[in-house]
């Protein structure tokens, strides 16, 4: 098992007692079963049972001297079949900032743990999971020039490491903003940024090094029913054997249509560095969706993503319907491009104060310009949760996956499920 994952998991566990008064967390232990644990094509399936220990963690503090956002859902699988190695599956994101001098000097840091398929032609499964760890840190300096004008300077060092592939990279960058705030809820600014991206492998990936410059305008609006964050401008990328330029966009829009109904629209068009801009703020919420990463995600590329949908939330239930479209175009000759579509739906209902149920459905489609066919995957999931005390509960989960691959070896069908004992002292049944 990769030692970086142990460090990441230990950091998350250490966070629980330190911030337990503000975190919503659950510890789970149980047994999981699968009729096709390797997610192999028809005729090569084998079933397996695994002992599971997991941690789910959510929390945020949006204001104050210390601000943070934490989202994690990771689980350790000890397979009872002797020829299947143990694995950790899941995702985690921890980001925060501390004001040493309020409104003048703060320090930022983030840690992002993700997983991708080691073999891009096979689904994520035991033996085909590659860990990706991204760490970022740096200062923010602010200065007020008048009652309306202010400036901000950010510096960042970001490092991304892969468990297997030779694409480890780092980014050293800076970003400056000159802003006008007419009131605390709105802001208009002009900005510029510069990033130097270096690949650290000795196998030739260092030839992929490049610089990125951006010139953009930024707008923020926080209304009673509407929240807008928008950056639009021009970006230029230049490397030893490639160069590209074009429009850049980073946008988030949330609109409360009714007391229980919210619409959202997110968009990103950028040349990503070591830390690409995320669309959804919580990487663990997806209703069991696909893991949207590929070989193209490791190298220099132009990435365009759009996501939109509706969220419905009441005291007794939540629902979400969303659609994601992503296009990645490699800046390297003959590397091609990739398109990814995902339609996601999730419904959760509190039947009683001690019992809840959830249903999820995901449809994904993925294609590469170098191949005539595409991957199509369908995922259906269900969960029943029962609370049997102030902190203890029982969760029953079942999931069916079916995938059509570019090649027969890329397709599979799997029925899996599990029974888990849950300990969540702060979370009432159905909170999330």
C-alpha cells in the first residue's frame, strides 16, 4: 500500500478530535460482497468478500480567522481471497486558510486525494487503482488603497504525485488582483497570473514543462437568492515543443428558485496546472458516479467543463439532478482528445427520525479521438440506514454496474452490496 495514502488517512483521522465540535463524521465497519470484484468481462468473473473499515467526514467554517472546508469518504478493503491485495478506495479534499494578520496576511493550504484507473481501458477496480495526491500551500497578501479599492497577491506551490505513472509535477505560481468593492457583497477586479509547471520524472516527462500566463477580469456577487463568481480572460501556454492560447473561463452560479429548490451552473475553460479548478465543491458527492480522470489528465492540455443541475432539500429529504460535460484536448502531437459526459440523479428520504433510504443513478459516456468506439457505463445504487441508538446505526447498501467498453475486455457487469455498522455521534439519521 502506498505510504502517501497512509499519511493522508492519518491526517484526516487526526482532524476528527481536533475539530469534532464542528465536523459531521461517521466511522463504518462491515462486510462487502461482489460477484465480479475485478470487474472483468463476461466469462472471467470471480466473486469475493471483503472486510471494510471506512471514514466519512464533512465540515466547513466559511468565516473567522481560521477557515476550512473538509470532505472525505475513504474506506479500507481487506479482501478475504488470498490472491487479491488490500486496497483503499475513496476521495478526500481538505482546504483551509489562517489569518495571521486579519485582512492583511494569511496562509493557505490544501490536500486532495483522488484515484484514477491505472489501465485507462479497464474500470477502476482492485489491482487497477492508482492514487493521486495533490498538496498546495502559499501566502495571501492584501492591501487597501481606499474605501473602495484594494489589492491582493497570492503565491502558491503545488505538487502532484502519482502512484505509478511518471507524471509527477509541481507548479510555482503567483496571482495579482486589483479590485473595487462597492459593498461587502460585490466585487469587480482585474487580475494577472503566472505559473511555471515542471515535470519531475527522469523518463522524459521533463520535456513537457511549460509556462502559463493569464490576464482576466473577475466579478463576485452575493445576493439574497443569487451567488456569482466569474473569471473571464485570455490565457497563453508555451513549452519546449508546444504552445497554445485562447479564452479562459471559471464560473460558478447558484440561484435559489424556491425555499427548497436551488439551480446551479458551473463552467471552466483553462489550461490546468498541477491543481486544476474543480467544478463541484465536494468531491465525495456523486451518487456512485464514475471516476472522471484519464491518461490525458496527467499531461499539458486544454480542459473545458460545464456542469448544471437542480438541488432540492427539505427537512425530511434531499434530491439532486445534474449533468456534466468535459472535453480535454492534449497539447501534445498525436495524443488526441477525450470527451466525458455524466448524467447523475440522487434521492434521499428520511422515513422516520431513525430510518432513511437513498436511491442513485448515473449514466456516463467516454470517448477518445484515437478510437472509433466509446465507453458507456450505467450505475444504480440503493441504501437503507437505521439508527439504533444515539450514535450507532446499521447501513445496508447494494449497487449494480454495467459497462460497454471500447474492446470486449473493457466491459463488465457487477452486482455488489454490503452491511456496515456505523458510529456517528453528531449525525442524526438522514443529515446527508
